[in-house]
């Protein structure tokens, strides 16, 4: 697909328009002057915002929705048996994947930067965005998988040749992208409902890196074996980074200091002092994310002052250790962590913030992930003084595994399991006290409970 495939006259229909990436793409096309409409199951803050802008959104599948439609884009969340997909195909309307459209957009920019990895994509994309926007020296286009607070949006339409975007590996979506710079943060087994094994997972990242071509660049985490393996025999230029001071990396951190969870550190480039950085997002794991952003910006010719200023400006994206308010005197945070490595990093960050207790309410995301990574999940909660488990958010799946959050609670000593948000809330009312850090984690609707507990009663 290229942008030439989009109709100049006639509507572009987004099936699943309410998704984070789908809504961003719809708004970008709308702002470029295309006639955009779409469908989603329910109204959300994102769909309401699009409707305010003038985009028509349907909440029922009807043939009349497609009147005047010349092209349709669909989300990977919609399978071939979805009524929307069936209806579009029945009418013979050209149908493209969300990733195909994003790839077509990326090819329009001379300096496209695709940020990939099992986790950290939204945060690192956000860091890059803030750096490029700092001081108004650049005017980048941005698509991030979470809301950027300074934009109150997941996207930004700029005017220069810089395009920063998340490259999601699920269903090999990122193989539709051909960035100039491929950033790979980490490769840890995930999406077991699609990838049969770790070798196949690494191969997918290898193909993504190779999509940059011999004139492209790959920025990879030297501490991650999967990342270095994915870059083997890559014909372009590989730039490595290390958050543990590995001096064989092109960029590495030294003299890391954590104050209440927030890092400051020195950056070295090929053995020479390069700059100092201070982060406004908590967590030692964000040193690695920042190094990836610094290496990328150095490659793009961004000056050190702009890099340091942008990193300091960046206070995170929504649902990434996001402060929500208080409950029973405790500080409440909301986080998207849904993979064991993410849980460990998030809870380690919380532990370093000097609260009396860390209380975690976790909602597993998909049965396949919980089943296939069960022991890894069970060992992820050591830095939580109390873990509370909600039922699995099934997303696109049926429970063919016979696995449950109750099983996880049984495996994690001293934890609690409740089969409803209401029961969890009632338990927290009795348990939570001033001095606690209460964090809600998961990629499903657990964020609604975080919102509810801080809402004035």
C-alpha cells in the first residue's frame, strides 16, 4: 500500500477507529484533508474527541455505514469473521491493515524512526518526541501508543522530515514498516498466541531491522541477547547501547544515581564522556530507554543541550507509572505493565520510592500469555508487599487453557484474589493506609478501577 491508494474523492472507513493507533492514523488523515469516518463497538474518550473534530463514528454495524466509502482500514483486533470485515469485503471495498497505512505514511518521511521491543516502546517514543520538540528546533510527526501529556494526544502532525512511531511486533505488524532507523529496546518472549517460540520471535525482529536496508541504521540494546542476535548479518550500521556500563557498547551509562526512584547519569560515547542526563520519569529501567533515545538523537544530529532538555521535560506517557491521586491517604498510580519483565521493572521502581508499602493490583492480559509465561509471572511480584489479582482480561481470546488469576494467586504467597472490581475495592478500603503506594497494573480495563478509587466519593 502507498498513500496513492487512498481516495481523493470518497470516504476512508476505519473499522476499529477507537483504538490508540487507529484513532491517531484517522486523525492524521483527517488533518491532511481526507474524508474520514469509522466504526467502533463503544464510545470512548478517543471516539468522542474525534467526533468533536467532525469525524463521523458508527457504533452499530450497518451496510449504510459504508455509503460513499472508497477504501477501508482495519485493526488487527478484528479477525476475518468479524461482521465489519465481512460487510466491507461483501461490498468489494479495498481493505488495508492498520500497519500497511502506517508503513505508507512512514515512507513519506526521509528520517523515519521506528521504535520496537517487547516493552518500553511508548516511553522511548515519548522521550524521542519530547527531545525533537524541545526548543522548537524540529517539527516532527509522531504516533505513540499512549497519550503524550503535552499533546493530550497519541499523535502529532508535523511539517519536517522526522517521523517517530511505535513499531508493534504483534502479528508481524512492524514488517509493514521500512524506517530509516530501527530502534530495538529488548526482545523477551511475548504474544504466544501468535509466535510459536522464541526463535520465531527473534526472526521477526531480524526482518524488521533488515527492512531499513543497507543504508539504514539499527540501534540495539547490547545487554539483550535477543537484540544482538536479531542484528546479526544486518547490512546497515549497528549502534549499541548499555545501561550497565559495558564499555564495548557505542553508548553506555556510568555514575547512575537514583533519588526517590529518579535517575541521573553520565553518558559515554565510544569511550569518551558525551553528556549528563537527568530523568523526570522514575525507574532504573528508564536509563536504558533514555540511552536508546540519546543514541538515536545523536545519529540524527540533535545537539546535546536539546537532548538533555527534552529528557528532563519528559514526565512520562499516560498509563506508564502515571500518578492518579490518593485513596485512604495512599498515593495511587496506574501502569500498563502486563509482561513479567515490565511488572518487575515497575515494582522495583515503586520499591525505590521510599513508601511504607507497595500494594499492587494486577489484571493479567490474555489467557495465552498467563498460561505460557505462568512461572515468570509468579516470580514477578517480589517487590510488592501485597499483591491483589483481578480476573484475566480476555481481550481477543477464549480460555482454552483452564488458567485463571486464582491459580496465579495460589502460586504467589500472601496474595489475594477477587472475582470482581467491586470486591477488590471493598478490600482496599479496609487494607490501604497512608504511607502506601497503591499501583494498578495491566493492559486491560484495570485502569477504570484506578480512576474509580481516586474519584471523590
